[in-house]
C-alpha cells in the first residue's frame, strides 16, 4: 500500500492539473475565437456575401489552433499558477509533507507531464494547426484582391491582379536573399477573361519598390494581322503593383509549416536563394517548446508556493500576466537580435528558455530547502 501511495498522489496531481489546463484552454479558445471573429468582420466589412456569419465563424475556427499554438507557453504558465494556488489553498502541500514526500513532488510531476505534452504538441498538434492555417490563408485569398505569390521548384510565381487584366510573372531563384534582383523573368499579360495578350521575357529585373527595370527584354504580342509579333528592348521599365517588401513579408509566415515539413522547407528555400530565417527560428521554437513548458510550470511556483502568502486568485493571475508580458518581451528582443545577425538564430531562440530554466531551478532549490 505504501509503495503505491506515491503513484496515487502522482495520478491525482496530474488529474487536477488537467482540470486546470482544460479550464485555461477553454478561456483562451473563447478569447481567440472572439478576436479572430472581430478580425474577420473587419476584413469582410465591404464585401456583400451570402452566409457571411457562417464564413466568419469558419475562418475564426480554423485559425484558432494556430493562435493556441502561439500562446502555448502562456497557457501552461496560467494553468500552473491556478493548479498550485488550488493545492496550496486546499492545504494539499501540507498533506504531501505529512506523507513524508518531498514538497517538490507536485512541481516535478507536473513539469515532466508538461514536457511530454510539449512533445505531443510539436509532433501531433502542429501538423493540424499548420494545415488548418493553410486552408485559412487559401480561403482568405479567394475573397481577397491581393496579389498571389508562390514559390516552387520552377522558381517564384506571382499573380498580379490589375483593373481589367492579370499578369502572371515567373522568375528564377534568387541569391543571398536578394529580392531586388530577379533573373530570367517571364511576364504573361492576360485580359479580364484570361485571354493571352502578350508575353515579356527578360534576362534580369532590378526592382526598386514597385518599379522594375527589365534588361534584354523580348515582347511577344498577339497581333491581329500576324497573330504573333516580337520586339526587342535593351531596357524596359515595368511598373508593378507588387512592392519588393511584399515579397519578403510573404515568405516570413512560418506558421503554415509543421514540424515534420520544416527541415525540407528550409532546404528548399535555401536552394532557391531565400535565407529561410523565419523557418529556422520556427524550427528551434518547436524543439524548445517541451523545455519551455517545463520551465513555465517551474516558473509558476515563483508566484505561488515560493511566495507562501495568501492572495486572491486574481492577484496570482496578475503576477502571471506581468511575467507573461516580460517573457513575451524577452522572446521578441532575443529573436530581433538574432535576425540582426548579432547572435546565431539558434541561440536567440534558446536564450530565453535557458534563462527561465535557470531561474526556475534556482527557485526550485529554495522551495526544497524550506
């Protein structure tokens, strides 16, 4: 009976933590759905569509998993705070001590449990989240007048939407993440019914904002008398609705790539001349997530068990909110330093995790000494 007692305690602690975790997840889901719904209302406000409410609800729903994934560390921080406040106020810590069991048993138990949940999230939940986000972005593009930008084995492809016409643009791979210079450009000009009008082939395009300077260009046009007419231009200026910054920003959304596909995507992007820094950061975020969640559980004891004072539950959550803000700021600051090449990207992602782990372990040692 004595040997089984710690197992029963562990099972009880995990079950109680799951209740706290589920409560926090439901709150975050409700908040995410509300925020996403308001965002979709702002996007579709000028569009007259049937079943608009259903569409808005659908888009809000399929975007929510990605929102939850981005907020995972904060979900576990608040779940840890609620859990430890509950067992502290119910004097369950004292019960554990009277059972000649270490006071850090609940902390280590929930920390290790959260670590394995983190592994499950990156292996099983991230593919679901990324695929739903792809569906979300594709659906939004169907209702958007924005230009479409795609990268594949054939290079870069742009669908440029203009009044009464369309341009389909293809370019070879870029070098050194330099979007201001594209090579082997082909521009297909189509009318509003997607009928061929002309094609422009250029060796090089030098881009400054929306102005493209095309070198060694050949224009093949649909002429009524000869059907096909070719003209050569050593230099040609093409004004595009695509800003060079749009190209860079488009490839920064790493949330559509799951853990299983991210290494292949990094390799493909690098082969086409794109640095894929955002994907590399996302990869290390995936790897660090289990450790982050473990650290969040340990950190949550800093505002609960370590304080050893009676506060209102809202006050504990307020402490957690401040900690969450500081963690968010630390993450963004560290990644910004990494993107500026002052730190390797891997170190910029792992540094906040290591700092939180060291702080949490130090706090755990203080709790054990009490």
